[in-house]
């Protein structure tokens, strides 16, 4: 059976604690590394409802 090699791209993964971390594969250590990530902008909630949908008829 052939060997499968997965390549992990660097990505941002939200943790259950609400903090984000960068996940990447370190080829020299041959393992997946997770590092804390500081986001410079606070999370914003966007309401995508149209203003016309909220008007009462």
C-alpha cells in the first residue's frame, strides 16, 4: 500500500476558548505546530439583513 503525505497549509483555527491560533506543519520537526495568534482587530458581528426587509408593510 502506498504512503500518503498530507501537506498542511498555514491556517487560522478558532479554539473553544475564543482565541485563534495558527496551525502549520514544520518539516524539520516533522509535526504539526500550533502557535497563538494575536488578532489586531476585534471580532465584529455583521447583520446581513436588507434594510428593506425590516420595514413593516
